């Protein structure tokens, strides 16, 4: 029995947990029906991220296909679509995907409601996973990572503690992240031990009041 199970509480399925977060506005709200949190809206966080990822996307002579896993309220994705051949945005929350379909339209944009830990994922050149894995258990992350290694590039963004930390402490999937345990995700370390060709830090934003960093890394897989 691991420490997560010792009080005998069975975690909620991730789909239910994520639905509840949006229904109860546990990541806050800005008077819109769906709100994915400050990390998806604060200009000082969002603008440098969009600039860095746009530069990467524009570096290709021919536009490429992007798969955005856990696209949330799409405040970020909406500014990347224009730099792609095709943009497929996926989330586990059905009502959110329905809302996004109504509110964000482009000829090269598609939305799909999928559980990225369980379902088969569409093909693409690059996969974007921004502040999603930080909310998930190690078991779900393992399932997702197995699928990610079929994509040539992964752009992974995670909220991490300042300075050194013990990586990959397990959590129950939901609203919280590993930061509360002074931990954060490192896919190259156990239990994940991912093998990649190269890694490049695209961005590392220091949050005020020692609230950690939001780091974006580009992995070239093959
Ligand atoms: C904190 S939000 C980040 C949203 C967006 N990536 C951004 O940076 O603005 C995390 C999102 O991941 C989605 N998510 C969590 N687990 C998922 C899963 N297993 N499959 C698909 N989406 C998932 C949640 O519903 C939520 O919208």
C-alpha cells in the first residue's frame, strides 16, 4: 500500500476531478464560463510563452501540425493556431471542448474531447503539454509519456519549485500540484527515465514571492 492509498480513499476519476474544477471555478474565474487559472492568463506569464513557442513554430519553412494536450480554456492556444498547418486541441472536459468549439474558429483548428492517459491520440509533428502533467499522478503521466514518444518534438511546461528539488513525488490527480510537496516533474528522472535526443529550455519564469518557476522545455525525441 503506498502513502496515497493509506487512508483508503479512492481518488476520483480524473475526468470528474477536472469537471469539478471548472464547475466550481477552483482555478479562479475572470467572468468567463471556463477559466484555466492565472498561469493561462497573467500577461507576464502568457506573453513570453506565446512569443517563445511562436518563434519555434515559425522556424519551420513549411508550417507544422500541433497537438495541444489539455488545452484548457484556450487563452494560450488561440494565439498559436495562426503559425501552424493544423492545430488539434484536446481536453478531458466535454463542456469545455464544446465551449471552445463555439468560441474559437479557424479553418486549420480542430477540438476533441479525449482522456490523454487512456485514449488514442491524433498524429502531429509537435505535441504541446502546458501545465497539465503537474496535476496528474505518476501512473497517468507514465501512460501519457508512452504515447508522447511517437511525436518528433514535445514542448513541455511545468510549474516547479525554486532551486533543487526531489523530482516526481507522486500525487493524486486533481487541482493541486507537486509544489505542495516541494517536488516537480522531471521526465528524464525515475520512475519515468525518458530517453530523448536533445533538450532545450525555451523559457523559465520566476514567480513572485518564491512561488516557484514555470519552465518550458523543448524535447527533440528522434
Ligand atoms: C491547468 S489547465 C492548463 C490549460 C492549458 N494547457 C494552459 O496552459 O492554459 C490543465 C488542463 O488539463 C486538462 N486535463 C487534465 N487531465 C487531462 C487528461 N487526462 N486528458 C485531457 N486533458 C486533461 C484539464 O481539464 C485542464 O483543462
